[in-house]
């Protein structure tokens, strides 16, 4: 009788442990800020971060979407990113930045045919723009100065209209305003870490 209870208790603990691990890997870990990689250097807003010919292909501002195929958070905001691209694509160039080690052909399947994907060799763009997590949005003005870097929204599925940080930054840029200051909810990265080499 005691052996049966012990086996039942051990089985119950095993099931609860497995459910807890699944919950951690699919939910809880993404509610915590992404650990900042060793050697990370923050890039202040309004810094000129590149030579003009290095990243810009036109006189329009550029929006860089940092994306990894194996990150649930990156996939959660695809509809929001595509909505921004549809609504602002006439006045802003949109790019998707995929880490070097990710499968570029797999990433192409998540976006429409005219979306420009960039393979980020050795995470050079991520380092240059101060990004260490996906999904993250970066907006550069035509002079290559950093206008916005941060989260799309405080809500995981980008459903809170009061914290659509990337969209509000695009609206501010469109109206010629100075870069908005949203605070830590917009700037502390959440999601999947990018490995710096």
C-alpha cells in the first residue's frame, strides 16, 4: 500500500514537474527581461550609428525588425509588424534582420515576397544598433541617427493600443517630432536573446 502511494506521488510530481517545465519554456521565461549579454554597449537615441551608405538605400527613414524563426515572441508580433509595414510602407523602408545562425529561407516563409530580409553576419547590425533580443524595432532617420529602439508593445501579442511603442514612434517621426521617451516598458528588452559573438 505504501509503495503504491509512493509511486502515485512520484508520478504526480513528475507530471507536475513536466507541466511546470513546459509552462516555463513557453510562457514564463518571456515575461522576464532578456538577460543583457556580456560586452553589451547601449547605443543612445539620436546617435549616428552608421555611415549613410551602409544601411540606407533611399532618403526615407528605415524600420528594422529584428526577428528569429525559433522565437515564439517574434512570431507573436508578425501580424503587428505586417500591419505597420502596410500602413507606413509608402514613407518608410522596412527591413527584417535575421541573425547569422538562423535559417534565412525559413524566415522568408513568415513574410510577404516584397519584404527585404537581411542576414546579420556576426550580429554586426544588432551590436551597431544596440539590440540584444527579438523581437525588437529600430527606426533610423535618413541621416542614420537612431530615432527609436525598443519593444513593439508591452503586451505580448501587441494588443494594448496605449503601449504601441513602435507605432507611436513612427507617428512621431512622421510628424517631425523629437524622439519619444516611453520609459523602461519600451526600452527594456523582452523576448529571445541574440547571441553576441
